[in-house]
């Protein structure tokens, strides 16, 4: 069936239309130039034939959901929402210019290192949504965009719902078994399943239960999702540890999976650490409420922001330290934050500006000082014109104070090292002399295949014949190419020869996109486009 024609871009005050970006079942997405402030934005516009009451309300709900999560670095931001003059609701969103993960995995295989990094970052976004009471319900490669800075970003909360709502509309290849039942069910672990299925797709270039050479109808895939064990990735360069993590995350029984997205992220971090990689930070949205002031009854400030979680959270704690307050300044007491997922992992967050550090238990055998300085505290030197202590014993007191501070720092650092070693996985934290000489790095081949060059086309009786040159030929090189037509999306075709023929449009012109891929699955950083005549 030929794709439907795109809708007309609406006229929006303060925006200039540039081009069509994509089409979906409910909406089209256009690229606009916003005039104030000046920037390029993606505008998602609901189709006219989808303007029923339910669709319009769902579109509004999507705007509200994404706005709640807009500050997360791995969630596409929504800038504003409105209704065009012709009555179509629209969203103005962050424009991510790079290909989404669906387009990328079709032209190249992801390495285990990059797959782990993407998994941890998106898991942080999913965890943040869950803490806001939102299930995404449609996590898949096409819904993970890539920002201009190379950061994966989750989008399309169009069928999202609060965790108590009914479910509908998930994409079958990445859906968990419970979403395919009648009535469908959904839990935080359902999104964990879909994220794990997405990571599997990045590694294999196919959805988890799509079998090459077999019938892969929707009914076939649904039956396999319900009953078939997760197949191996079939890649020797993908570790058994990652395979085991994906298998648990995609268990048929939701109770057997990782209970939360942050638990899944930590499992991926452990695989990184086992391979000697730098663990990717987990970014989650923490909400910390300060108790009502007992003296004046005034409500304290609510802090809400993105927090980075270390790869291994220390459960041991030292007594809190209260910073001395200058006249006119109030240093708040430690905030309390109830667990949003009882029984789940508690995380260690960076302290907020002006707040005290939460208590940390001291390991047995270590005596903590009564008031140790927090590790991230800032020491401010008093102005020289102010005399701190003018008495005759000022110098000895200062020396004793310096000695006490030094001793406190040594104890705190020693406790931190002991905790890290105690919590490290087996084989981690006891490096050899050679390993100690340098920090661990990701074992990634940094050599990137080159772009093709000399792309040119010539008109022939069969169409426009394009040819190109491989500047650095290597055995096993192949080329992925596809026609480039504004508003159309074509799959890549693979060829071993540096030539391809494309049918011209009505004006006799044709354009093509070509990317070089090595035998190990790596490809050039960017494709090359060319048009003729």
C-alpha cells in the first residue's frame, strides 16, 4: 500500500515552515524555524481525520506528560503546545537532527559498549517517568532520537498513561506478554521489558522474536513473545553477561524481571564494570521535600532536579554535618524523601545547594569525627580585614583546628575507599599493578570507517546510475544506499559494488544517500548524499 500523502503544514505565528520530517498514524512532524528565540524546532501536528474528542484529549495529555519530564537530558523537550488556525492541535518540540536509533541500527550494528551506554541513559529517563507516575508503553528504537550532542532522547509519549490507566497501542515486536493479553496489563517492569527488547534490536538488527527466513506475521511474533525463550544475539563479541541481563529483563513473568528501570540500569552498569568500562551515570529526577518549619509554620522550598547516580551506591553513612550559618542565612536541615518504590533500591544523590548531606553509616571499626566536612563542601576563606581570633593562643588554636580537619578528611576518605572495595563486584576493586597505572577505558575500536567520495550520477535508459569511490577499501566492505525523496522514508539496500541505479522523478532528477559499512558492522559517522543531473 502506498504511503498516504503528508498533510499541509499549518501556518503558525512566529514560526516559518522548512520541510516535512516524518509521518505517523496520528500526526505529521514538520521542521520549523522559530523566530523568537531563533532556533529550529520539530512541530508535531495532529491529522484532521484524527480530530475526534478522544484523539484531541490524548494529544493534550501527551503535551502535559512530556512537559512534566522536559528537564531530563534523555527525554525530548516540549517547548509549547497550541491549536493552529485550522483547528489542528500541535506540539513544538526539541529538534533532534541526527537519525533515530531505528534508522541507525538498520545500517550498522551497535557495539556492546554503545548499547550499554544507551541502555543506562534511557533507563534513567524511564525511571524518571515512572517516579512521576507515567508508563511510556511504546519504547522502541524509532522512539529514541539522538540530539545534536549525540545523546539518546526518548520521545513519543502519545500513548503514555499514568500507571493506573488502561493500556493500548504498544508496538508488537517490543511489547511484553502482559500487554498482549485481554485485558492488557502494564507495570513499570513492562517498560523495562520494552527497553531490553530495544537494546536487543540494536545488537542484532532485528526485533527479538523476528526469525530470519521464517514467517514473521504479527500473529507469529505475538505467539513467540508469549511462549518462546529469548534467542541468543548470535554475536561472539556480545558477552554472556549482557545476554543474561537481557534475558532477565525480558522474562515472561513480570515478577521475575528487574522491578524498576533503575535496577535494570544498575545491572547494565555492572556489565560495564566487569568489562573494565567506565560506568555510565544514571540520571533520575529526585523530589526532596523539606519538613514544615516548626517555629514559624512557613513551608520550606521544594527542590526538583536531575540527579546523577553513581555506578555503585554506598549504603554506609557518616553522621550529617551542618554547615555554620552566617547572619541572615539559613542552612536547611537534611531533607526527607520517601521511597516511591517500596522495597526497591535506595539511591545516593548529590546534595543540593544549601542542603546538608544525608547521614551515612560508618563501617564497623571506624570512629567517625563528630562533625566531618561533607566531601563536596566548599571552604570559604574569611576576608583578611576580619580577625577570626586575636587572642595570644590564636596560632596554636589554628594549628589544632587544621590538624582536626586533616584527620577528619583522612578518616572520611579512608571510609569511602573501604566502602567502594566492599561493594565492588567480584574481581573488581583489586587491580593488578599494571591495571593501577591507568584508569579503565571502554574497549572500543576508535577507527571510524571513512565516508565514500566522488558520488556522482549519470542518466541512463534505466534511470540515474550513481557511482562512488571507497577511499580506504577493506575486505568485506559493503555499501548501504537508498533514494532520498523529501517527505519519504526508504529502507537501505545493501550492495558490494560501488554503484546503484535510481528512478528519476518527474523533472528527471534523482538523489541518493550512501554509507560505507565494514564487515564488523561499524559504519562511517555520516552518510553522503548526492543528486543528478
